[in-house]
C-alpha cells in the first residue's frame, strides 16, 4: 500500500515516545490509506480482467456472487500435461509447426551464409515468437487434467508454516523467505536424499566453501562483467523495473496491438536487437516510446547499472572488495588442485557442494521460483576432455526420457520420448557422461515425488547457449507457472579452470601418464633477477611473475626484441636483453598436462521444493476443504503421527512406549492428543504430509496389544502388534518395504473401537 512520506516518518519513530492520541492518529491514517489503496487495487484488478475478457474469444462468464479473495490473480489454473496430441489436434497444429520449421531453416541458412548479425537476430526473434505461438496453442488443445487452485495451496503453506515471507511483521522483503518447521524438515530431507543419491552412491568429494568471495575470483569467472543489468525507477513510488524486461513487454504488447505491418516490423526489429543495446540506446527508445511504469503509469527515471551480485567489503579497512557468491561452483574450481591431490591425481572424479547463493534480483516474483537468497546443490565432474565415456552409463542406457532437442524446437516439433542410450548414440546428447547425469537427475526427481508426466529435458539452442558450453540441457518441471527450469546439466568444457589459471598463474591441470616418453620443445623466459632487482626494486617480484605467465606469441615477440637488441614492453615497463633472455630447449616428458572438462549438474532446491509441493497437493474427492500433501515418505517432513483415540489415561504408557521406539528407529513423529475427533486429527496430519498414522484405541490396551497403522493416500488401515510397529514404520519411511507388502502381511482394520 502507498503511505505518504509524512505518515511513514511518523511510523518510523520509536513507538515508546508516542502518546495514546498520537498512536490513535497514526492508526486512523493507516486505515484510511489502506482503504484508498484497496480501492485502487480493486479498480486495477477489474480493469485488467476487462482487458483480458475483451482479448479472449470465449464468451464472458456469468455473473456470480463475489467471494473474498476471488479477484486474486491466477487463483484457478487449468493444468495440462504433455501427452501425445490426437490426429485431430495435429491437423490444427500443422500450419504452426510448418511456420516454425520455415523460420528455423531460415535461421540456419543465415548462419551458414555468415549473414549480417542484425539479420540473424531479427530471424531468431521471429523464430522465438512462432515457437511461443505453437506452444501456447499446444497447451490449449491438450485435455485439462485438473483445475489447480494456487490460492488454496498458498494458504496451506502459509497457515501450516512451510514457509513465509521474511520479516513479515516489518512489512516483509520481496524475494526472501523463512522456512518453518515443516518447510525446514522437507528441505532437509530433499538435501539428505540428494546427498545419498549423488554424493554417497557416486563417491563424490563434498566440500563446503566460503560464501564471501573476493572480487578477483568472480572477475576471472566473468560474473563481475556479466551480472550487470540496467534498472529504472518509478519517479513517484520508487518501484524498480529491469529496463530490458520492461521494453520487451512493452514492444510485445504494442506489436500484438498494431495493425500496420511496418509498425510490427519495427517492433520486431527492436526485440531482435534488444540484447545488444547499450544503456543509452535503451534509454533513447524508452523516451521515444514514452514508456511509463506498467503499474502506476508514472514517469520513469534514467537507467542506472545494477549488478545482480550483493557487494560487500572484507576486513575492517574496507579495502578488500568482495561479493556474496552468486553460485557455489567457483569454490570447487579454485580448490581443484587440492581435490585432485586428495583423489591421488586421478581423473575422472566429481566434487559436490550444498549451500546458499545470492542474486539481487530487481523484481523477484513467483514465490520460491525467483528469489534473492536460494539453496543450490551443485556437482562438478572433472574428466579428460578426450575421454567423456562413463563406466556406469551402460546400466542406464535403457532409461526413457522426454527430450526437447534444439532441433525439434527449431522445426516446431514436440518433445520426444527416447532412451538415453539412443540419444547419445545419435549425438543428440553430446557424450556419455552428460547423458549419465541426465538420467540420474530424472531418477532422483522421480524418487522425491516429481510426477513423471510433468518433467522434460530441454536442450539449449545455439542462440542461448553459453559460448564456452559444448552442450546443455535443462530439467524443466511443469507447474501452474508453466515450464520451470529446476536443474541445469551442462558440459562447460575447460572454461572455468582455464580462466582461473590465466588469472592466477597457478596451473589447474591434471597429469595424464604417457605410454612412452616423448620429447617436446620448451620455450621460456629466463629473467636476470639481479639486474631486474637493481633497476626496478619493489616491482622486481611482479615483473618476474609476469614473465613466467607469457603466452607463446608473447615469448616470440620477446625473443625478437632480445635478438634485435630492442626494448620489450611488459605493460608500462620496458625490458632489454640485460633484464631477460629467451631459452628454447628439448625436454623429455612422461606425462601430458591436460585441463579437465567439467560436466555440471546444478540443482535449484527452492524451485524443486515448490514444484514438488504443487505436484503433491491433493484434494479429497467429495470434500474440497480436505487437502493434503501426498509426499513420498523419503522426503515427508514427519514420517508418522501417534494418535490416541481419546484422552483416556490408560493410553499414556502406550504413547510413551511407541514414541520411544520410533525415536530409537530414527523415525520423526508427532503425537496429537488434542481433543478433536480422530477424523479431524487425521485431516490435520494429512495436511502437513505425514504418510503414516498410528492410532491407539481401546483394543490396544487388551492382549495382544495391537495398534492400527493408517496410510495417508489410500486411508487404509491394518492392525500391527505394538512391539513391531516402530520397525514397520521405519521400513516404510525409508523405502525398504511398500504399503502393499504391509497390507498383505497384517490384517486389515475396518472400524475403530470407540468404547472400553
């Protein structure tokens, strides 16, 4: 809500210095401002709805009674699943597919002909537009599997404190979230499953590196130069917008509304060249188009450069500049030599790290999907660049995966299901190691509960792939927000280790034994340390270090200068043959030095967690209000509930005995002995995803002392002896047995005993 600066300054005073009348005045002002803001928001919602209704070809909905919260954006979302389309739908989609293929062929032709860069960008922008049109039409034609109410999910997550906005009592900070007991346990269980599935099973080397990162490290990796965006502000409210996103949205809407082909072509040209525009060019376009705040319509400030990394100073003097790390990977790269030594100098090996990263997003949105502080789980698999086979790949060759290749995207085709072995054989996936990790990523996501029909792997096209990457696939999960990138799996080649080697002069290489020794020609600079020290004094050490880092071409220039008795410029310093000489000689070597390639699976834990919660949010049939999370036991925050049928004192010894047995078996559990009915207590435990419930009834205090065990999803129950219940629940919780096996072993229970 918008509060005047005068009112805000009054609110910011320490409340202890305000008297009763002042407090009442402030409260009254806040209420009035809230009512005004609410009226504005309602009017804006109504206007947005009217625009959407007028743009839609469907008839307007019938007038209904207004329900509180019904105006919330995206309250009801129709979920469509990526199944094969029908022949009838293919007839409708065929022209759109041909349009995409035609444009994809044009892009390929322009690249083959080495056409003007601007022409290529325009063609790529048109290709993206046609792809988006095709994808939207595909989703419209697919049958709706369910209507998902995101507001109900968000209400449960907040009410049961899975997570909520940080510092909420102070008004909250956008893009930052605190995890409550349930969210914290769920996140911990996902990470524990990840560590078991990857670090332990693959025998990876786990590290935990510092979050505070000196500037030179991120300068070498490219983050200092690449993580800058341009930002503009609403001149009245101070709300910030990322300028390129603002212009893109404005031009896309304007192009859609335009009827003149010349105008459409102009906007299409702007969109295609947006990525290459400078700050001044974007500023000029913003003023020419009179772009204003999309929320208030107010004028916008001039753009300023905004680095997405959080900067800080390390040390009391503030002279050492640093950043909060934007990813966890760099800590692994700079420790490569130590890790290689720990692994006895052998390739391949993998290092893993779990930790928080920070990106100062200009406009965070969509809950956990785009935040400023987030948990990552990253793997860096180091291997010989000429040997990217994987010893375990043969075990996974048969695994079917839904792959959306760059070729299919260019030709307007849908994602295809294919065995990962066939994909590697056809060179659809670059190599076995990349394919192996893609299959393992899919297996892990299925294990923790991501629904198989809502998972695909999308390959980066040449226009979006990083310049150093050989191949890159994103594991995308379908949610109510659309396809969300949750895991990236890339072949980063030797880029990172090369960059840090060049920046530090420390060779981040591995030695590969040769079958037979070989002779190689070595050229190196030989400094005259005495002469350099006498003339340059304090700079002598720096000069010697720079000489040791000279490239082959620089050494050739140095040799020419020495031979011709001329000066050689080393930065601002002039060296002569009195200071340095160039020596060339033959050397017998027994090993080759190689800079390893890196295969990097990178997991966004918050995005995976949200997708899992959405996939596993279920409403009981016939009862809209009874919702629950159908979380697999391996990641469920609490594995089991203990529910005495009533507050009868005779149940207390059994509660204590069963609780102790569950604790001894490492089973997280919750005792609910509140006064509510057993049905309501079942509903409460279901709502936080507890998969199993132990009920102590009046038959439990009789010989042979049995309790009922209830399974959350089916609501079926069996009777199990008290002395066996903890072990059964442990085996169920950690996947050693499944529910059907327990049902076949123990008698089914149909009705609770309610009396002594």
